[in-house]
C-alpha cells in the first residue's frame, strides 16, 4: 500500500526514510560547550619533552640565523623588512628563553608547568612566535628563490635573443658596405689566397 508521500507504508516508518530525515534534529557536538573539556583542550601542561622540543627549535633557529644574513637593502620590500625585524627580535629573546628552560627543567626533570604559571605563557608564546616566523621565513625564502630564478631565466632569454639578433645581423650583412667589419675580414681572407 502506498503511503502519504508515495512510498509504501513499510518504508515510510523506516528511520532512513525522507520523512524521518526531515524531522530528525541533529545536534552538533561542540567541544567549547563543556567548560571542563574546553579548558583541557585549550591548555596542555608544558613538560620536559615540550622543553626539549622548544630547545631544539631554538637551536635550529640559531643555526639558520647564523647562516643567513638579516641585512636590509634599499630594494628590500616592507614585508621582508618586518620579517627581518621579527627575526632579530626572536634572536635576541632566544638567550633568555634558553636560560628560562634551563632553570625551569634542569633542577627537576619531572617538573610540569601549568597554564596558571607565568613561565608557561612565556614559553608557549615564544614557541608559537618561533613556529609562525619560521613558516613565514621559509615561505618568503622559497618565493625569493623562485623570483631570483625567474629573473635569471629572463636575463638569459634576453641575452640569447640579443645574441641571435646579432648573429642574424651578421648573416644578413651587406658585402658592399665599407663600414661592415665582416667585409674587412673577408677582404683579408681573400688577400691571403
């Protein structure tokens, strides 16, 4: 027997039928509704492993900083200038961060920093700034490398086109032109014979 919506009566009662789908209320689970879940997911304790990872991140940053210069030239873009200023600022803060990591975790390796601790906020803020800066720096460096390669290719193309134009001009020279340097070469070659 056909039901109200053109479906057999047995199918209209099924939970997957279009009638039930319209009536069904879907509650999306939101982790921020529950205060306890939100607090646990928002702040994680800073442990010795996190301190070791941050220390390695600082060391990698220092190695990269020593390798690459942060000089600003007249043709440097404003974004690159800001990025280099941030890089120098992070470089200056790295010594204090290393000392803070040493004093916080060297005496007691099992120490855990809670979100209420001021040291926790300092370390996590520096870690976030360092991560964000490294991502931006590598992106800009790859962009500069691509730009440099495209400029070199354009220069090579212009040089090749100029060379071909000069070669074509030599091939199409006028043998009766007394100012043509290739005419003198030919004349010298004819004299030798």
